[in-house]
């Protein structure tokens, strides 16, 4: 079976949406929801706001209740009949997130065995046929075929095959099978 590796934040989980909701409700800003659909948080927020957000993300519980992206559970479940599915999340930056992330995956994706869950730093360590990720820096480092999952911070990237929804992922990979 070919290996298909999935990123967690902004691929399986709607992390960007949770962050935007926090900014809109708790931060002082004139930006609105539409602004955050066109550009990444790093481009839009003041460095002070970014470090405040960083602290919030580093608080236990932040990653526990993030919403699953629409169609992700059904599609990953289907794909697991044809691919060896792995999840690789570069979460060493937020060590407090480990328990929440692991529990989140067990809750929403119980059919992915713990043996296939990788908490990592650089994704160059991942040996897989495919990697779906929203960060080009992770795809650059990866030596299989990288697929970019659309997010506000990567709209201008053109170097990779792109998917924007889990329906796109389903079409692409079930077709390859
Ligand atoms: Mg991500």
C-alpha cells in the first residue's frame, strides 16, 4: 500500500478558523473575517498580537476543541482502505499541545492507529509517497509528492498540486487508486 501522510493543522483541523475567531473577539483590530480569508495571520497581525496568539496556542486545551474540516473524517476513512494513512504534525514548537492533539486524533479519527501518528519538527524526516500540507516549507523539505492544501497563507503559491477541500482530496486520491 502507498503511504499517504496528512498534516493536522489546516488540513484535518480548522485551526486557522479558531485563531481568527479569537482575534476577532478578543483582540483590538479593525480587520474583519474577509481579510483573514485572503492573507495569513503572519501578514496581517502586529508582532505583539502574534506573540499573544502564540501564547494562547501554547496553553493546554487550545488544540482540544478545534473543529474538524468538512468531509475530512469520511474521506480519510475511505482512503484508509487504499492507502497506509499517517498523520504528521510539526508540533514541537508547542509541546503543551501533545496530549490535546493525540486525544483529538483518537476522538475524531479512531481508525488511524497510534503507530501511524508522528509528532515531529522538520517533515524532511517523513518517508511517505504523498504529503498533504498547507505549508510550502514542509513540502519543500519532503522527498515524496507534496500536495498543497489551500489556506489563506498559501493562496499565491504555484509550485505544487493544490487541493482546497476534502472533496478535492477524495477526487484526486481515489482517482489515483
Ligand atoms: Mg498545517
